[in-house]
């Protein structure tokens, strides 16, 4: 699987209900080191067989925490009745124009919600909460790969609107952008370059995944939909 395809897979699981945190009894707080393994298990459960047979999002998350691009201030979990049920993490990225000029942006993902708690607005709550904090921290824009049908509710727009392409210089339907400062990306065309944490060494991944309980890999309809979305490049 290419880096581009792997990166799209870190989008949030689709949710259609947006309920306030108070009504849901959800507590959103920063992740702590003692939460790491629990959150990696959660992430594996959330993404397993969703976009490909199995998943590697939990390994990406594991690597990201040890990467210079990790942003701990934007690393949040959602708790319900003392149980961790959701998680979001951000990383630094950059847009590079044809002259090699770089502009720092940020990205989020994986965004994970335990299967039994999906479609309850938890993922939406984590995204809304952290978008606000990212803006207050002074970051200019968020660039992600995801389903535009879901992310437009948060204000994301197609990267083509800003003349922003993938790392291999293609426009992609799944490449989405949210300006946190109006005009932050004006006259800043270029390629989105994300953290090296999203590059997966298959041998290292196999060793890491072997520390988790066995889960069967199967083909699913959501994988077919993912392949269609990932192919929409031009």
C-alpha cells in the first residue's frame, strides 16, 4: 500500500449524530502516557477491516508519539464513565511550493472511536474541541485526507481550492483543507508533505502487531468504498 493510500485511512470513522458532550456524559482530556496502550488497542478495534483487511493505524499512532512532528497539546481522549472510548492526535506537516518554500500546517489522525460507541457524536466532539484549540495555538491551517461528505460539516474544503496537491503532485478528492486563519493559504500553492510517522515498515509493523490478540482479516464493503475514494486523483 502506498503512503498516500495509507494516509487516507487515518480519517475518522463516519458518524452521523452530533450530540453535546454534557448530554453524552463525555469527558475530553489530554492523553497521558499510561493511556498509550489502551488507546492503541482502541485504535486497532476501530479500524480493523475497515479500509483494508486488518489495519495498521495503531502502529502509526505508536510511531507518531515518538516522532518530532507529534503535537502533545493536541493529543486528546474521550472518556465515558471512566472508559476511554475515543481518541484524536495531531502532527505537524508542511506545504512546499515549486521553489522549495515551506509553510507549516498541521494534520490530524488517526481519529478513533470504539465500535460500540460510534455514531454518537464522540468523533465529532473530539474534532470540534481540537480545531478550536489548534486555532488558539496559532496554527494557520489543518490539512487532512478524508471523506468530504463527512468533513464539510467542520468547514473543510477540497485542497484544489487552494491549489494544494498530494506529495506526488496530484489533486485528490480526499485531500481536504481548513484554514484556521482567514487567508492563511492565499497564494501558497504546493504539495502537502506529512510526517514520516505515517510511513510503515512492514517488518516492524508485523512484530508490533503480534503483541496484540489475534483478529481475523476479512474483505468488507467499506474497503471497496475506500478504494473508490482513494482512486479519485487527477
